[in-house]
């Protein structure tokens, strides 16, 4: 798959001295922090000796560590750059900063919108401002929108045909539009894009990838295309994706936390990953010739002789692009694209399990020839992101058993080292959000954008509690699903419910009874035997015990409306709305009239 790489493009910016120093520095910090954290865990567990139970706890803790340690150092590096650099984007991606924004756009660019069983009106709402912006820019003749449908619902397919035909007529002579529907979604989204590549890929130099819930402005697309034009070594250019303002309480708090976490994490990781950055599958630009030549995904064979297609295609494609000698970069800038997030806990879990299954397929690619060491690290970390979930739940189960069977917690764990370990884990866990929060509070303009310092601090506290409740619920969901994967229980690529809706008690209980049972059992057993240890166990067991009311209440429309009114989960787009977002008529923005930030149409 990699034999046809142009020799002049197989350069190793990995051999570039500054990049080598950065990656070596990160690797040393990572290894030292892993070792120090395990040493602290050994000190904490010393009173009980290292029998089977303590050894199992140490092994499980080691499995949870890589994701937290990587997040911690990405956050620290990102914070230092945000505080010291006048332009953080220029500090991590100098070539992007050199693009002025007035360069001619000459590359023929396809815009690929991949959909499956989605409401056409909602998609067109997100497309038309982008099309209008391209038209106004004067560069519309160089762009062609392809709506690539994998819809298998006949009613939705009929609606797509009608609405996209109307869209094509409305924009005829301004922006070229092609609608295509496949009868069978072979290869899922990656197969959808591969079908485009085989049919039309040779007509275009670049392709912008969009998901059904993506929104990008014409200005953002033109900026990314200009960066791609300026550097022929770039194979994939990923824009930072942030959440659109939402009316639902679950999505509002999640998007607030994601906004904080992504800010420092992405800048920090971009500093050392450099030309081996991430690809998230949407709101990005691909260079089509190398993508077509080098990034076709194989069909996997399973133990039951069935073939399986790759669900989480993006990181594999990024690894293959980098192995072919092209660069993969991320632009950590917050106005390059938005997305909608699931409105309820149950919808979030459905999407999360699809990612879980996809990431578990990565182990087959770890030893592909010519992969960059950073690419292998990214694949391992993506696997550990979900393997860490059963490790966390294993720690909860073992801790509960140990506490129930011991005379006193002091016989299991040193109070001083145990408390220090808990604090350290929480710092690592929340470090990306903490780093962004400190930076934001030190910047008056950003404080105002998030609704003021007082509102921001309250929102930060709410989001922290929300995350402590949410994460263990997801960990149990992952654990059950991973066990099911061992018995060939899999999920496919299904449409998502994007509009807010209620979660009835019966549905919440049917979906979350394992979480409720595990959480309540752990709290009850520890409360009856070692009540002094309850606050520590509650960090892992509290969320699962409250999973059913948490799912129901965060889906209540009344709480969502209250959150909008008083500013819970407030995003900068709700304080001063970019002009481009006004055309979407989002309820979260329309609820209050606010000043407009100049921007693209």
C-alpha cells in the first residue's frame, strides 16, 4: 500500500532536531511520571503487603495511567504555550501563521458530506451559510459539494432525494452540487468516501470532510485550503472542532467541558506531535492523490470467518498518510468548525460504544511497516482509552472487596500516601480543563466571552461534578460492551437522534440497571462496613448509583431552558454570536439577543 510514495516527500521531519527534542522531552516526562505514579501507588498499598489483591490493584492502576499522564503533560505544555506565546497557533504550526488569508485559492476542492438516515432540512440548514460564503468569496467555481448518502430508510431516502434536488437547483450556476446514495453502506463512512474517491476523486486536488452534524464557515474552509496550497507536504489538515450551542442540559455541560479540555490538550499535543498530528474524520482537508493511493483501509477477517470493516477509520488513515511521507497537522484554532453533540446520556453512550468497537480494531495495525513511532503511540493510546474502563471498574470492585473484608482501611492503605495518590489522580484527570480554566481566568476578554468570572467558576464546578458522575457510568458501559465483543456482540453504523428528547424512567432503568446495581452495591457494602471510606469510593461509585436520575434529569427540557436562561454551560458563541452562526437560528442563541461578532456569512 505504501510502495508508490514519491521519494521527495519521504522526509523526516521526525529527524528535524527541534521536533526530536520535543518528542524526546515528552517521552521522558511521560515515562518518569508513569514511574512516579506507580511508586506512589506502591507506597499507598504497602501496609497490606503485596499479595494477589494488591498486585492486581497495581496492575489495573497501571492500565489507567497512560491516558491520564498523556493528558496531564499535554495540558501543562499547552498551558505554558498559551501563557508565553503571543500566537499559540504560530508556536505549534508556524506554516499556518504565515498564511495571510488573501492568497488566491486555486486548488479544485471537493466538499464531502457523509450522511446516514439524517433529517435533510437540518443538514441543509448547516450547508447554506457555507455555500453563500463561498459564493461571496468569488472562489465558488473551484468547489464542488458532494452529498454522500448511506441512508437505508426509504422514507428518509425519499426526503433526501427531494430536498437535495431542490438545493442543487437553488445553487445551480453558483456552486456545483452532486447527491449520491449507496444502497448498501459497505465499509461504513470510510467506504462511503472510498466510493467517492473511485468515482470522482481524480477530478479534485483536495477534499473537505464533513459529518452530518458539522458546520464550517466558508472563511474556515478557505483558510485551511490556503494552508494546504502553501505546503505540498501536507496530506491531512485537521481543524479544531468545538460544540454548537445547545438547548439540552446534558449537551450544554458536556460542550463546556470539551471546550476547556480541547483548548490546552490540542495545543500541547500539537507542540510535540508536530507533523504526525490527529485526524478526527471531519472538519478537515485531505490531499486526495496520496489519500487515494495510500489510505485505503483493508477488510478485516474475524475468528468466525466473517469480514469486518473498520469503524474508527480516521486515526488509521492519518497513520497511513504519515507513513507515506506526508504530514498530518492540526490547527488549534477555535473558529474553524463546529459540531452537534448527543442531546442525552443514552445517545452519547450509543455513539461512544461505536467508537469503542472501532478503537479495538486498531491492534491489528500496530505493527504495520513504516509507521511513525508517534503513530504507533497514538494507536496504543486510542486502545487504552477504552481498555482503561474495565481497569477502573476492576479497581472499584477490588477496593470494595478489600474494604468489606478488612478490619480497618489502615491495614490496606497508608492514609498519607493514599490521599496524595487520590489528589494526584484527580489533578491528572482534570488537568486539561484546569489548565484552560486558569488561562481563561487570566484573560479579561475570554472571561467576558464565557459570561464573566463568577459564572465561569460556577460552570467549572458544575462540569467537574458532572464529569465525576458521567465517567464511571461510561466506564461500566465500555466494560460490558468489551466483554460482549469477546462473544462477537457488535454494533454497526446507525443514525443518531440529534434533537432533544425526554428519557423516561423505564428506558433509563432498562439501559442503566448494571450501572445502578454496581454503584449502589459498592456504596451499600462500604457504608455498612467501612463508612469512613465512603467519600473515596463515591468517586467511582457515585455516578453509577445515580445513573438513572442523572440520565433523566439532564434530558429534561425545563432544566435545559433554565440553564440557557441563567448561563449554565455558557459558550462564547452565546455571549457574542459570530455572524455565521446567526443564520442557523439555533434556539440557544435566539433565546437572548446578543451582540454580533464580525465574521463570515
